[in-house]
C-alpha cells in the first residue's frame, strides 16, 4: 500500500498550467491499462498527441488497437512491442524477452524525448521492472529528466518504490470483486 497525499493537495488546486505529469496506475485490481486509455481518449479530445507503447503484448486482439486507428495515427498510436510472454513463477527470465524490453524502452524514451507526443503511455512497464527486465534506476532517472511538458503514464502491477517516489500521481487499483473469481472469462469490449 502507498501513503496518501490528500493532505498535501489542499490549497494547491490552482497550480501553473502545462506541467507534464508522471502518472502511475498500479495495484492488483482491474483498471490500470483502461484508465490510461481513458486518459488518452480525453487527451486526444484536447488536441494532444498520444503514444502508447505496450511492453507486453496480450494474447487477444485488443479493441483499443482498432479504436486508435479510428481516431487516426496523427492523434493516437498504440505500438505492441513485447512478445506476449507470461512469466511463470520460478522460470528463468528469457534473454530474448529482456532484449525486447530494452528495445521497447529505448524506443519509448526516444519518443518521449522527441517531443512529438504530449502523452506517452508505457503500458505494463511496472510489470517488466518488477521482473528485473528493466533497471528501475535507469527508467526513473530518464523519466525525471524528460521534456517538461510531456505527460507519461506507467501502468502495471507492483510499481517500483523509486517510480512511486518520483511520480506526481499514483493510483493503486484495489480488487473488490472480479468476475474471474466466479469463473466468468474475459469479455470482449471489457477485457480486450
Ligand atoms: P485492464 O486492461 O482491463 O484495465 P489491468 O491493466 O488493470 O486491466 P492487467 O494486470 O494488465 O490489468 O491484466 C490484464 C488482463 O487481466 C485484463 O484482461 C483484465 O481484465 C484481467 N485482470 C485484471 N485484473 C484482474 C484480476 N484482479 N483478476 C483477474 N483478472 C484480472
Ligand atoms: Mg494492463
């Protein structure tokens, strides 16, 4: 669990505009990637350019890939850059997965630094950091030094404490109920 900063927010509701935020959506409840997508949808409506880099490619064809195409590449791009691996407890980390993570990170950082985008989502980056496929110190240092106006959202379970510390906004999704526990499988349009 992470400490709340509600108290610190009081009196700070009108700070300067156009400050790029470092945002983290973590926790084991459902809603991290979809929260990032909701923010992306809002940002597109405000004329912001959005990129989502997916560090882990899912096994389904996700609806958001087609929805982003409907919006247009000049507004929102989603790039699946992982291999779709699921790490099973105890298994060795595959060097090929590490290489692909590094490649995705190098690419994503270059896009952040290019200032071509106003919002960059690093989907499931928390997951790959927690499995030691990316160095947290390196990621946090680079994100902290990013161009000032660029918003970055990092999603995934088990956000690293150093990233939580560096972030401006951290929300932890907590599972209250999930249909999976009743044996209800992933639903089209809701889960993928
Ligand atoms: P979503 O993409 O729906 O916002 P998420 O990003 O919070 O989910 P992930 O950890 O990325 O969650 O898991 C992706 C998939 O696992 C989704 O299909 C999601 O519905 C499912 N999922 C998420 N949380 C849970 C949970 N607590 N129990 C079972 N399945 C879950
Ligand atoms: Mg997710």
